[in-house]
């Protein structure tokens, strides 16, 4: 793309957009147009040492004012999921994260993908699920979840039973196990690391619950 044209396009976007996303080399375009004056920015790690236009950060992605910037293709998903969480909540971001890599037949088979709850759940239930998703690494008690959701424990239990047919504790346990399965399938994290990210006290505890729920071990899941 011609540099002058790119700069002109960036200026035009600034006049019309409430938010601008920049990936990889797009940071140079914004900086050249003077749009990042007074802001920090990030870009591809290979370019950090040569980028002197504005103060840089090594963060995978960074938000400053109306600008949201990531350093490359591998960090774009992180940025977009953060954007989804900011607009729609942690549960929606979790739902979106389970869509990759997209394969309709496989996603349906293993119970992943976009959940129907987004279209059917009440506002109170969705708010409670957002709180649950935000604290997946350190699961809340039913009392804590109710308090954070501005509900009584009785109301929270009734809400989950009426709309999901499960207690909050059982749903949270399944939610954490499904997250563990996603990490087992899509990452090279160790069993202990997955356990910590999903709120289990140890890899052994996760392994026991994982096999009881899915009928296979984490190792077997990775081999599929």
C-alpha cells in the first residue's frame, strides 16, 4: 500500500471511528500519521528496537485511548477476545475462544462452539456466568458467586436450576473441565499448568475429574 494513501486512510478513520485496531505493521502507519502522539504502542517484536516514533511496550496487545494495538498475527486473537470481553463479558469471550480451530462436525461432537445460552439465558444468569468465567482460576463459592451477582444464594440456585437444570457448583465444575479440555487439545501446557488455569488444586485432581466426566484421560484427549 502506498505510504501517503495509508496515512490519509488512517486520518480519515480517526475522524469517523470510535475505536481503531492495529495489527503488526499498522502501528507504523498510525505513528506516521501522528495519531499515536501521547500514546504507548506495541508492534512486532522484531521491530521494537527500531521503532522510535512513540514509547513502546512489549505487551502482547495494548490499549490506549481509542487505539487497540497488537504486535502480530499470533496476538490478534488475544486482542479480539479482550475486546469481546470488554463489550459482552467474560462468558461471551470464553464462548468465542472455543470456536477455534473451527470445524462444525468436530465442535458439535465434543460439545464446544457457540453456546445457545447467549440467545436464551436471562440477563441475571448471563451476569452470573460472566462472574464465574472471570474467576475460573480461583472458583468462587456459591455464596461468593451470589454476592458478586447481586443475588441471594437461594435466588442463584433457583436461577441455575430453572434455566440450566444444574446447581451453580455443578455448572462451574463442568465449565472448568470444558476449559481444561480446550487447553489440552489446543495447547502444549502441562497437566499441572492446565489444572492451575482451570481452578483445580493439582494435576492429579484435574485428571481424576477429567476422566470421570469425559471417560478418557487428558493424554488420550491430546492424541485424538
